[in-house]
C-alpha cells in the first residue's frame, strides 16, 4: 500500500525520468510508482516487477507497461541490462523484529513479504544495490526508499555497488530516499 512518504520517492524518480527513458520499478506492489511515472512521462518504457503474485495481478491492471513476476532482477528481461535510466525501488525495509510494533492497518492487512526487510531492514536493499550497476545505463539512477536511520548504511551499500550515492529527506513527509548514480 503506497504511503504519503513515498511521494518523495515518486517525485525524485520523476525528476530523473526523461521523455523516452527506460524505467524499472522493482518491488512494484500494485504499481503506484510506475503509474505516477507514466502519468508524468507518457513516453517512457516502463518495466515493473514484484515477487508477490497478488501484487503482480494488481500491477498488471494498473500499469500500461510490462509487469513481471519474480525475485528482483531475475524477473526482468536480460535485454534491459545496461540500459535502465531510472531504477526506482520501494523495497521492504522494516526490520523483522519491528513488524509487530507497526500499526494494524500495515501489519495485519499487508503481505509480510511487502514489509519484512530482514534483521536490520536492509536485506533487499543489499541485493538491489549489489547488482544495480549491471542494469543501469551510464548516468542512470537508482532510487530507494529507506528510513533516516538506515540511510548511512544504504549509502555504503550503493557505493560498494559502484554508484555515487547521496541522501534526500523530506521532514514534512517523514521520508528518506537514497539516490545512486552510475558514473
């Protein structure tokens, strides 16, 4: 379920999206981010993927683009390697131990796979960052939502993956996004 804080991720990703950009929305859920990007940039080549079959069914109804079911990059066509201009990711980043403290509307009604980011909340972020440079075009951007507390670790993950990383925050939205650029 998209949350208000994800507006920062959508806005920043839109700012990097050119008229005919190749865009990948990993962990797409129902396709909300992809839908925002298509609405703002109708000429993009959008590809979205999620591991949850129910989410993929929703995304296919909501998106005018290619939607794949599978685990992160494994779901994507190989032909996208090295040509992705914008890789936007709203991966789960709640530490496993903190899920039970979440509001009921999240922990009861959302699939655990959409929430559980592992011990420190960054398991999926690690996997995304490690392979992002393989998929991004030169000058391409990876954007991933995270918490302010997790951002410094996420920056390190991006840098180890070969990206130049920075953090954007919006206090009003309570939002933090790590952005990485492939040199």
